[in-house]
């Protein structure tokens, strides 16, 4: 059936992206309800990454690092070392976000929505709230924390140009030490230009959250309502066949 879920299990985000890409190629360039589970967010193959980055560059596509940075600016975190420092340098007036993205009329990016969500009652730092809630709680809440990306209204009925990542659920396992995982839902997922960087950024986000609450980062489950490849199909097939 067209909408039956398709499951991919992989150790690394790179292997997950490759398996998902091959399934999309085999299914006439699109899939519905693709469920990808990544078991090791720390796994990173440099040679594999160079091949994907080279393909993006030669085809004038978004750089995978730039895509990952929209979810989590991992080098900034390594430089400034704490969540509070990162949030400040990213969101302050004339800070990293405004210098890199602020002149655009675009809706923003995912990390901005996670840390500077402009709601009816003011600005909310969702990540900071979640980190504080977990660190201040004596109990392990298995499924109490979520990050919302879209704003109700126009963004939820916009076919193009809005956030494709809908929300992220933070999941804790009742164990010692604490174990942390993410469940992420995308309405639309571009495997040619964005999904590789999305998976990479989500792995970095999970590692950040785990570090801030002193937990072990375990896995990521990512649900793509619609996954597709729209262009460069012949060259893309050559790429995935070569990896």
C-alpha cells in the first residue's frame, strides 16, 4: 500500500541517509511514512562525508554543514562550552543569528525556533526550559518534553517555504546513568539537499542535550511523512550506488 510505513535501522546517520536514499530511488523517487532509526549519534565517517559534500558542491546544492547548523551550531557550542553562553551569543542583538540569517525575510531556522520562539506571551527558550526542567526534577519523566517548531496558522498550511521539521520529543529512559533519545517528525523531507544535514544536526543536538543533563545519547527516530528526490536524479543514483 502507498502509505504503509517503511522502516530503516542504521548505526550512523550517514548509513541511515544512504539506506533511505536507496529506498527512494527504488520507489520512483518518493516515499511516504519513512521511519528512520539511528542507534549511534557519535558515529561519523569522514571519507563518506567528503563524498556527500563534494556532490553537493559540484551540483550547487546546500552545503551539508550549513544544513546541520540550522538545527544545532555545534562548533559554536564547542567554542563557548555551556548552553547559556551558546544561547546568548546566538540570539543577542547583532549576534550569530542576526549576522548570518537575520537580513532574510525567511521564517528563520530550527535552532532559532528552539531557543527564541516568539509566542503571544513573549519569547520562549524551549531548549533552556527543557534542560532546566530535567536537571531540577527528582524523577525521570519518560515523555514529558517536546520542542515545537511551527507556529499555528499560516505555517501549518504552507506547501513551500515553511518549516519542514514539525516537532521534537525528548525521551528519557528510566536508568542510571540517564539515557536520552529524540523522536522527530518532518512533514516533507528532501533527501537530495537537506536530509543528510538534518540527520547530522539532530545527532549534534542530541549530544548537546545529553551533555547538559549528564546523560548518555542513545538514538534518534525520525519520521518523514513524505520523503523525496526532485532533481539531479541520475547523478544522485550514481552517488548512492558508489557509497
